[in-house]
C-alpha cells in the first residue's frame, strides 16, 4: 500500500528513503510511547486503587464503634478529616465524596450533608449512582469500582463493608477523583508524544541526509547513463567516488565503463574512417581495373586502325569491339553514378510501378523452368520513391533468377507493416557461403564471371538513401532471403 | 565563664527537681465551656497560674462534662471550669464549691443560642420539626438543657420532635455541624459562638441565630471540697486578681472575658429552675406516653 502510493506519486528515491526512515522511526517511537503511556496509566490506576482503599480504611477503623454509639458527628468528622487534602503533597488526590450508609442504604454520614441528610435513604442521582449504591450495599469485602469516564468526571470508589462482631453495620464509601490521574497520564502522554515527535524530526532529518548521500552517486550515474544512451560519450563527466562501499564501487565501475565506451567509440570512428578510405581505394582500384581492361584493347584497336587506315575489313571488324568496350565503360560509370542519378529522380508514385517489373523478370527467366511467385499486397495509395524501389527490387530479382537452378522458385512478396513497406525476395538457390557475407554489398565484389559486382552495392546505396534497412538471411544449400524495410512516405487518403 | 554557666544550670535544676518532688501539681479540669483547641494559649495560662500559685498547675481535659464531674467527685481534680447545669445538679454529699464566675461583656451571664445554617429557610424552632439537630453535651445548659426545656414546654421531647439528634460534645463542633449542614439546627453557648465569630469566622459566619435564651449564669469555675483551703483561697485571689494586672488582662483578652468575679451560687438559680421544670415536664410526658402511646408518637 505504502509503496504503491509512493510509486503512484512518482517520488524520487531520496524522498522515498527519507519517508521510509521517517515512517519507521515514527512507528517505533509512537509504539514505544503508547506502551509507556498505557503502562503509566495502569500503574497510576493501580496506585490510586490502593490509595482509595487506604483512605477508606483510615475511616473504617473507627467507624463501627461510632455507628454503634450513634455518634454521627464523629463519623462525619472522620470523613471530613480524611477528605481534607494533605498539605504539601503534590500527588494529593481529591476526595469527591464519602459516606457511611447503613445496610438499608440510609445515610449515617455523608460529606455532602445538605444534599444527603442524615438517616434518610440515599437517593442515587443517576443510573451510575444507582449501580454503585447497589454494589456498595451488596459488598461483603473491600471493593474498588470505577466510573464517570476518563476526564474531569472520572472517579474510583472504594467500598468497605463495616462489621462488628460479624454483624454488618453498614458500608463505607470513599470516592476519589481520577482527574489528577488523567492529568498526570495526559502530561506523560504529551511528554512522550513530544519526545516521539522530536525523534521523528531527527529521524527524518537523518533520513534526508542518508538518502541524499545514497542517492547522489546514483543520480550522477543515471545522468551519465542518459548521456551514454544519447551517444554523447564525451559529455559523461566522471562520477565522484566518495566512499569505499557498494555505491562507491558502482561509481568506480561506471566511470571505467564510461571511459571504455568513449575509447571504443573513438576507435570505431577511426575504423569507420579507415574503412571509408579502404572502400574508396577499392572502388578506385575497381574502376581503374574495369575501365583499364577494355581501354587497353580499345587503344590497341585504334592503334591498329591508325596503322592501316585503308583496310575497310579491319574497320568493320574493330568498330563493334570499340563500341562494346566503350559501352561497358559507360555502364560502369553510370552504375557508379547511380546515386547522383536517383537524386535527380525524386518523384513519388504508387506501388503499381512494381507490377511493371514482373514482365522484365519473366523476360530474364527467358523460358527456363523457374517458378516465379508474385505477391504484391501493397496499397497503391502508399507513396514511395518509385524509381529507386523499382531498381532495388529488380536488382534483387535478377540476382535471384541468376542463382536459382532449373526447377527452382523465386518469390517476391510485398506488404505493409505499420508505417513501413516490406519488400521480400526469396530464392531456393545455393545460398551465400559465410566467407562472402561480409563483402556482399562491396562494390566490384562478384562471384559471377560476367558480373560487374555493382548490383547489390547499388541496392545497398539506394536503400540507405531512402533511410531503409536491408537484411539478408541465407543458408548454404537452402536459399537466401533479402528483406528490405522502407519507411512509407505518405498514405494518401 | 563556663563554670558559672554550669553552676547556674545546677541551681536551676535543683530548684526544678525540688519543686517537682515536694509539690504535687494542682489538677485543673477543663471542659468544652471554653474553646480548648488553643493549646499553646492554655499552656501559657497554665504556666501563669503555676507561677502565681508557686505550684505547677496541670490542665486535665475530658471529652464530656460527665467525665470531669466524675473526676471531681472522685477527688482527682482540685479545680474545674464546668457548666452551670452540672453545677446546679443536686449532689449528696456536696463535693463542689463555687470558686469564680467569668465576667462576659460586663456581666457574669451568657445565653443559649439556637442556630441554623445561614442560607437555610428556618426562622423559628418550629421550623426544625422533623429535622436533624445537634446538641453539645448532654449535661450542657446552653447546648442541651435549654432546647430540651423549650421542647418540654411545647409538650414534646427531642427524639420525638426532631428526626435525628446527635451530640458533638463541643460547642465549637456544634457550630461546625450546623455550618456544614450535617445538622439543620443546633444549640450553643453564646460566648463560644461569638468567640468563634472572631476567631473562626469561616465556620461561625455560616450560621445564623434564630432564638436567644434568657440570660443564665456563666459557666463557673469550681473547687473540690477536698482541695486544701489555702490553695482554694490562693487560686481565688489569683483568678480575681487577673484583671488587676497587665499579664492577667492579656489572658482575659485571649478568652474575650472581662474578669473573673466572686458571685453567689444563686446566680445559677435560673438554670436550676429550668432543670426542675424540664424534669417534671419529661416525667409528665413519659406518663402521658404510657397512657396514650399513639397520640404522642404521632407528634
């Protein structure tokens, strides 16, 4: 209950700690206080019970003789003397009333003689009084009864039956106020309450201090983790290690972790830079190689044609070769510029454009026994960069058709998942061997004899340019699955 | 210096011892006719009398007049301050002699007061019918004989007229009983009541006088016939001479008295007459009750 409330209020740990400590201290202090007060009350009460009987006995000693002598005056005098406050006794108890009644309940002496005249039956004022009168006239041994509640009206009544030679002469009733007891108990209760409150205040202050000390490094670590999450590793200031305890060790290991993370990030950035340089080098080398190879043949042809300018036959033989070589160079350069090209074509359209690809792929199959499964489930209202998407899907499907053996299956599936467009190309070809997987998207990496090694590289660059993700799952002998996830630009209503 | 001090001490001791051995103390009985609670005042007066008598005077206190009278009869008291009612009782053989009578407000007389609580509605003795009444002493003139006489002249007696009566054996306590309303009425000595008005107004002022008796002879001081004549003579002159000298007047002022005077026993005839009348009336009442029990019981 308590903790769920705290949780509901979204209190910080330091406040919770302080509250918990305060609650515990308050609970202990008030429990002990209550026990003390109750025990005090009982002790005072027991003392008072003894006292009222003691007072009554002081009169009961001489009362029987006075009753026998009809000496009502000395009976009254002894009651009055008993009721007189003992001077100088700070614990004095107030005698509310006292009386001697005969066995029939008539007044033999009463401290309030005006209200209760001599030798007339005592008339009880209320039910409580009637109950006490009944108890008094039937008492056969000293008895103490209480009444009147706890406050100013509270009292204890001691009753002593008076005997002479085993004959019942009457009963002596002495009633003392428990107000002083109440005041005393209230005073001690207030004192205990005050002490408890003091303890609670001290405890809560202590709680605040302790929780501050406990929570401070935690707050620092949390702040550090927040910075780490946001990637601002350089912003992570070291958490001060104040103590040699669990929290201190936590702070220390957090600091170590933060330092290591920062170093790692730096290293990664360096690696990324060098990888960029490396791939740039690879591209340059590839371009050089791919362009250089035909160039050497082309220059050779041109050289030969220059040497024999009159030879028409030579010209006719070499011109197609020259054209083919230049076309190849043009293709390579165009492929390399794919990104520039798509930058120009940022037109968006529906996904029916994908249907246009079906014919191209079927032409690619070119009568081979390959089963093409086509499931285009996309809503035409979804907007995508159609040219890029077409290129991506086409490249993937061409690859699939090329690797699938006779009787194999190529599957294209497209669907929407939330705000994303999913494009899936499956084949049950031979799969990609593990050693090739890391180079899969590198430019000029190819396993095909006539491949340029730029197909998947283009796919990768296009997906990246559309802020999408491409995933590959492949198992040797089972097949390969490419899954492209693209954010849908817009759904037109 | 030390030697002289020891010598003086020895001399004073020998005098003290000599006196104690050779002279038996004079035994002086006191009753509730005076306020006996002022012990230090009475001790000083005892010392004063001792000095005047050249013999130690010892006060003997008893609760009731009866006890003091018994001691006088038994010869165990030399002097006593008693009430007029016991004094007028017939004695055979006579063992008392009138010694002195206090003079109060210029006369050797006092009254009996019937008092009620100050805020009570009672105005006459008849209003107290069926109530609780406090007497002082069964042998007190003012505190018992006079109210008994009043009722006897009405043809009734205390136990029939009042619902309940009790004795306090002390005029001062009768005043207290009425003030506290333990009793609805009481009979007291006028001298004591007025004395208490000054000395204990917190009690006496809560009472009110509804009836004043005729004047009676003030409670007298008596001597036992067994006391040697010389001592009686000396005590008489000491008492009568108190008003003549400053120290004695101080004690008289403490008692609120003017003097101790020499008066004839006839001063108490009024009490004697009243006692006689009462006795006769009670006897008549007793015989009437025997004749017609139902009639008197109805009263």
